[in-house]
C-alpha cells in the first residue's frame, strides 16, 4: 500500500527459506520462515540486507522447503512517491 511497505508470502510450509533476487541475479535478502502458527504466511518488510527499502523494479523469489521442494516466481515492486 502507499502507507505500509510489505509483501506477504502465503501457503508456505512450516519450514522454508525465501530468497529474493534482482533480475541480474544479485541476492537482495534471505528470509527464514519457521512457524506453524502463522498459517504459512510470512511478511517481508521490503528491505534489503542493509535494512534499506528496495528500489522499484522486478524481483525474483526462490522458496525452498525443508524437504527440498522449490518454487520460483517473479514480482514487481512499485514505490509510491509521498
């Protein structure tokens, strides 16, 4: 939204690693999801490893479950000027 910057990953297994990459393959952030109580949801604050908000653009996510299953997808982030 224009007031809260977050992206919600849903339908995650109880244990998973989420990696966010730029289109050029640079790792933006690695996130660890370890919870059954959150119903498979994980909220990313749209910040990189240096705790800065990421720039607008296209990013790829790579989710790896504990059993080795993977899902890869693409997302577009748009930062609104305030």
